[in-house]
């Protein structure tokens, strides 16, 4: 058993760069050319962390904080994702040091294996490495972009949509119970595991909130919060995330509530699950069409465009509830959780949330739909 030099609030092992030993480091990256800051940083590297051997297998993708690669622990062959962060003061690394155990262990959140800090002497230009679980079935976006006959361009069934959205809501409600924002919810940051469950990833834009009472939470939501846990909100005037999924206020230059903005993004994801087309940036519509409680100009443009499938009335009402122009009129994630349970007080306050409490697809129908969309992936009923 390897012993880390420290651990986070959530018992995440933390190692230092002095624990790293490089056995093999090729002069060319995985593209077969010399590494550089504006291209892939690494090739197949064999290294040890406190005498446990790892192999960097392949490049996965790039993001705001750095580059991610697949890595295998050779003693058991288990595959992980290694995120190499190029900033000395990485926002995500700082957040992971504070992340509580309840969130670390949540089934709809990525599982982290360890942090390795100050590795620039071994892995320049990276300063830190985050090791996390490898989720086998890729991004939700891949399912939405499937060209398989029978599903290409067709809506995800409402029962499957609800299963996906319930997972995101449960994960995000846990985040906000601990005052942690996400600020970049989109299909690319939602992975699908072997059981078809959503796993939320990428805390590159996330932040711990400030300690204040949350007026949006009702007495039922408060009852679900451990008594020792302070309720928090986070506000910022800075724009974060991906513009096509951002709420209108994110780019306004004024203070906005991060949870309300994440709730808006959930509405965009719901729209995307049905239409498989963007709603705003790259789509047919504008924020100016989000007016009142029904957003009638928006839906009129959707129907008139000829590009989008028709939307069921209940789904439209649900999306409208998340797309209120006034952020204070949107539900919180804890209230969305209550609506899933059929809480009548919450549904009376936010009528569009009735859609969330309706049945989800059973396991057999759900897995069949996933396999039809992504036959090359491996899905098994839980």
C-alpha cells in the first residue's frame, strides 16, 4: 500500500512531484512530432509515483486547464484519466483539496484517485496532475451526435431524458449543498457509465461559494441538509462556461447567481436531448425571445424554422421553468430534487416541474435505447 504525503478534506491522496520517477519518456508526442505548448505535450511515458508504475497510454482531449490522457496502473491494469494542469495555481486542484467526502463519493460525480503536485520538473508544461476514474462510455454528446439508423436526429425518449436529467440534478444538488458551483454544464461534461448513469466531470470553472443563507430553499430542502453544513451561495460578475449553454446574465457584466445560471444550462441540455440541435448560439433563436413565463416568441421561432422536432407540451413547460428571464424565478437544484420526488408544494410553486416527476424508462428499455444509439459501447443494467 502506497502512503500519500497528505490528503484532502475528502481523503483524496495528495503526492508531491518528488514522489515521481520517470522510467521512459519519448522525444515525440502521440502525434509523432516533438511536444510543444500548442500541441500534444506527451507521448507514451512510463513513470512511477512512490514506486507504483504507471503508463501514459494516449491523448484524450484539451481543456481550459490543460490536457487529459489515459493512464494505466500496471500492477492491476486499471485504466484512469490523468489531467495535466498547466497553471501553477490551478482552480480545480484548489477545489479538490477542499471537496468534502460526501461529494467525492456521490454516484453522479466523477471519482478522483489522487493529486500529484509540483510535477513541472517531470511533466512540463504541467504543474499538477489529477488522476480520476475512467468512465467507459464517453460523453453524452456522443450519444446525441449518433448517426446510427433509427436514432440519428430523433429525440431521446422522454423516459430516458428524465433518467439523464435526474442524475444531473442529484449530482448538482449535492454540489450546491456544499456550496460548490460548476459553471460549465454541457453534454461534453456529462459522461455515461456502464449502467447508463450520468457522471458529471470538469471542475475547471467551479468554485466554492460564500457563506450566506439561501432564500430559494424551502423547509423540505432544508431538512435534507446536515445540521453542521452551512448553506452557501456564490455570485460573480465574470463570464464562465460555454456560451451556447450559458444563461443570458452570464455575459451581462453584472453580478449573477451561479446556481441559477447552472439551472439555465440544465434547460439547454433538456432542449438538446429532444432536438439534438442547439437552442441559441448556432441555433435559430436569441435571448430576446425569452419573455414572460411561456417564452412564446422563442417557441414560435422554433416551430417556424423547420429544423426542430415538435416539443411535447409538458417538456416545453419544464424548459420554460428553467429559462425564466429573472434568475430569481428559477428553481434551485434542491427544489428540482423535490420535484423528482413529486413534492406537491414545490410543483405548485414551479408548475413546469411536474414533467420531472413523471415515470422514467425501465432498465431494459433504457439500456436498449442506449445500445441503439451507441452500439460500440458497453451498457449493462445496474
